[in-house]
């Protein structure tokens, strides 16, 4: 994937609150990929997380 998806959270996230967001992605090739998430807010900048994902053949 060469583009970014931006998801805006409609309400403020409180201390200790968990937020889950679901997005649909369509991989274009099989193999090991890295899903990267970058979180920004008015209090925190550039908080990054990632997960390795293995895509199998259709």
C-alpha cells in the first residue's frame, strides 16, 4: 500500500479509555507486511505502533 488512510475519532479519548477502529484493506501481494499506525493528538505527537502481518495466497 503506497497511500495512507486517516481515521478521525469523533469524540475526545479520556485517560485510560480504549478506542478501536476497523478499516478495510486489500493487499496486492502475498508475503510478510508491516501494518504501521501513527497516533497524533493535541497532547501526544507521533506515537507509533506496528504489527507484522502475513498475507497468504487467495
